[in-house]
C-alpha cells in the first residue's frame, strides 16, 4: 500500500523547482533591463508562492482506507461519477462490459489506486488529442493509458482502468506496468491537472454507485460480485 508513496510530492517538487528557475530568470532579465530590484522581487514572490501552494495542494496524496471484504471493486480514482453504461472494450475485457466513468476536476486528488488486488496483465499508452475531459466522449479521442488487471480480490475476474488526459492534463504517469503485482487501494498512477478515467467491469458486476456520486479512490465500493470465483 505504501509502495509508491511520495511520488506525487516528488512530481510537485520538480514543478516548483522549474517555476523557481523561471521566476528567477524573469527577475534577472527585469533587473538587467533597469527595473527596481525591490519592486521586481515583490512582484514575483507572491505569484511564485501561490503557484507553489496550489501545486502542493494539487499533488496531495492521502492513503486509502480499503474496506474489509473480498467481493468488491473500489474506485480507481477520486472524482464524480458521470457515466454508468455498457460499452465494447476488446483489449482487456474482450468485448461487452460495464463502464463507470469518473471525472476529476483540478480540485480532486489526482493519484489513482488499484481497484482490485492482482496482477497487471495489460498496459498500453495511446497518443491522442487533449479535448476537455468534461466531455464524456473524450475517452475515444484523447491521449490515454489502458491498464488491465487479473484480479485475486475479487478472485477470477478482469478489470480495466483507462487513464485519460484532458484539456489541462497533458501528462499521465503510470507507476505500474505489465507483470506488476498490486494490492487493492495501492497507488498506481498520477494524472497531472484535471482528467477522466474509465473503469471497465464484467457484465455480471452489481454496480453500487450512482450518477453524480462523489467517490474516493481506494475506498468507495464501485461494484460487488455475488460469486467472484465464477465471475
């Protein structure tokens, strides 16, 4: 559960360091151009501190409290459920399956969690556009990473998670790959600055969330299986 702890804050630190360099260069050139050094410093410090504070807030990374039990799938991310339907997903699910889509605003946690315990059996990055992730059809066109899981908790099912970039989110950072073993609720990836993700489930999954519901990654139960061994 703690395997990738701290990686989100490392990403935040890199962005803050880059911003510090950029603000420093701006200040240097303004001073060379003859601007008042004190006025330059005062005008740059506040924007930099605001950026640093927002970046640390955005990359916050709380640990998940996975509920007890073995017959359910937890939310792979934090956000709002805005699609519950059926779709075709061939790479992981092999055909018709249930889809639950979660929209992540810039104010949500953007670290993703494993929806089940098991092994990552599929990992593929697909280049694409960067349409607004509020559009539920962005999954068909936007840059994305598809992860497939062969589950041991629940036992004997396959689950897919598609990480989708958005208008602002331009970078998806998976922390697992094919062959990785994961525990339910474990950190598996980071999507920077606003995005969407799709959760793919077998057709016999009993969906337990509703449209408009806020979900918590690694904690909210998304679906249950009455007979996980035969699902």
